[in-house]
């Protein structure tokens, strides 16, 4: 049986304890501590229980247990008696009324069990063996007791006093974590545990004033689409972000990993279609700045507020991702930037499509180029790009696909060279259009491709078909056996 540890607020809630001996007394002390409204039923009670009654902490009904004593307005019933069959009766009555029940030393008659408790209020440690060995739980409690300073509660008191002050002067979660770790092993902690709370607060405030409130920026590669392709380091950065800036190429599922109080900023860069229709992120906006300049500005403003800003970028931040521009803009302001690499669209897309970007007998190198520069650029060395035995991956090449593929042929790459367009690579909505340099463009137009796409040119783009043929041949050989 697995019991979920929960801490229960019982203040003012009605609880019934059946039994009046030492076992009942031990449970009663906890219920009194929790400020429950307690009634005890027992023919005789321990003098200590009587004292609790006299102090107004509980009421006593001196009689044998009767099932009607368990009513639905109770939140908890405890049976702490060894009188024969009473615990069974208590359990049945509690179940009928839907009330939580604990019968001491009768795990099979418990819907809740008491842990062994290490009490350093407000720090409480609860140990349980799920009812299998209360003795072992108590031994474990003893081991933990030895390691926890008696005055640990004072530390919690110190943290409680300074909590909101720390939150407002150190906006970054990382800075707060670092601050508290430092405080808990500092003179302030010693002062608190010696009971000099004012001195402890003064010491901690001094540390707070000198604590670093510098912000930072992390450029995180989110991978090409499939959220599982992010790195562990990238995921951890998302989890610790105070501010998370994202755009359309990063999978929104990744935002779910952020803290609940993270500030999400959609920097809304367009996908390829919209960017073409409305002009690229280089185009000046009414404000006179480009979208990229506005993103840089927001990154810097947030970091200067002392926050940890995570900029989530599709693929890898440094592959056609303008990560370099963001890095330089932040460096100009003296802001620390960390780069977490991601899987770029070429690598993720090729792997998911079963295309090795290099292959010993077909392609000795791979080049990543942008369709923008290839389509519009002057000084493009077309003969170089058209050389055989290399793989070309063209990002953002959808709009100019006809021109790009034609120029490669004109520059000498064979018109029958295999080529493929991968749309929405690594996502469930992915599509692949396979062809050759002389027919891929028309196939792509026919397929009405619109999503983010890369084009892979080279003999390696023919490998998925070869693989398929080999599987089919192997299958027919097996079928013929
Ligand atoms: C601004 S670039 C960003 C590239 C990104 N930094 C990377 O490393 O993959 C955007 C282009 O990357 C390509 N791209 C990004 N994600 C893709 C995907 N899931 N499938 C195909 N192409 C993708 C497309 O060519 C798209 O137009």
C-alpha cells in the first residue's frame, strides 16, 4: 500500500479519539498542537488527558464506543484502544460516514497513518514505512534527529521574516537561491539558531545588500520542432528562467516546463510565409527599428532589471538564428550571455528523414546555406556550391526554389542529382517531397508547401529510396522462404 504524505490543516476541525490511555494521549498531543476540535470517548481516561480537558483543549464522553459517535462532520477518527473489536467497529462506522480513520497498530484498518515526526517547527520531517515497520520508521527518525540542529526552526523563522524583502530586492530566482544558500551557512544562521533573531536579520540584510542582482541572458536552442530534441541543459535553463522569450519556431510545448511565475514574452517573429508576405524581420517598423532590434532591446532591458532571461530559439541559436546579433548587443551592455546549443533543422530533419548528411562514398562535406543569400546575393560562388560529392542544405529556400535549383544546374551540378524538401521536419505535420534538381521545384509547388522547410541537395538525398528498396527486397526474400 502506498500512502501519500500530506500535511493536514486541522485547526477548528472536529476529530474523535476513541480510547483514554497513553497511546491515545500521544495522538491527542498532536491533535492539540494542530488546534483540532477534539472529543475523546472512553470509559476511563489518563490523568494527563483529564488535564487537557481541564485546560479546555478537548471534551470527554465517558462511555464505551458507540457507532453513532462517528458522524459525517468529523474529519478524522482515531482508535487508540486495545479493547476487543472496537477498532473494527470504529473503522466500519468511519467508512460508512466517509471520515478519515486511523486505528493504532492496525494498518489494515487505516485510511491514514501517522508518520514518525521530527519536529523542528516550522520544519517538520515525516518518516513512514507505509505501515510496514513503525519501529524502523522510529529508528530512521532517530538518525535524522541527530543530524538536524535543534534550533532549525529559528532558521525557518529568519527566512520567513525576510522572504518578501528578498523577493523584491533579488528578482532573479537563481540569485535568490544563491543568497539563501549563503545565508544558511553564514553568521546570520548561527545568530538565528542562538536565538538572536534581530542580529540574524541585520546580518542577512547586510548580505542581501551586497548580493549580486546582475541579470543574465541564455540563448537556448530549442531544436527544429519535436520538443524532445531539446538538450537537458536547455530544459534546465527554461525551468530556471525569470523571463522566457520565444518565437514561432520554438515548440510551444516547451513553455510548459517554465516556472508558474515566469514572465512569457512572445517576440512573434514570423514563419517563412508571413515573413515573405509582410517583409522580413529586417524591415523597419513604424517605430523606425527592426523587429530584431526590438528583440535585442527587450532582452537587454529585462536582463538589466536583474532577471535571468532565456531566449528560446528554433534549432540552434548560432545557425541562421541571429544568436550572434543578440550576443553582440548584450555584450555591448556588459551583460553575461550563455549559449546552449540546439539541434539545427538540417541535422534534425535529415535524421528523421533517414538521410545521412555525409556518406563515405557519396558526400565528403556538407554546407548549410540560406535561400535568401543564395537567391538574392551577389558574390555567390555557384560553381563552388555546385561541386559534386558534397551535400547542400538550403534554409529558407522555399520562396526562391526554382531559381536556386536552376542556378546549381547551370553551375554544373547534374540535373539528376537527388534533392528533397523537408517541411515541418521532426514534427507530426512533417512532409517530404523527394525529387531531382530538375523536377523538385515543380513537385514542391504541386504539394503546396507552406511551412518552414529546408532543401537537401546531393546523392545522400537518394538514400531513403535505396533503404526502402532494400527492405522490400529483404521482405520478399523472407516471404519466399
Ligand atoms: C531563421 S531560420 C532558423 C534556423 C534555426 N536556427 C536552426 O538552427 O534550425 C528559419 C529556417 O530554418 C528552417 N527550419 C526551421 N525549423 C524547421 C523545420 N522544423 N523543418 C524544416 N525547416 C526548418 C527553415 O528553412 C526556416 O525558414
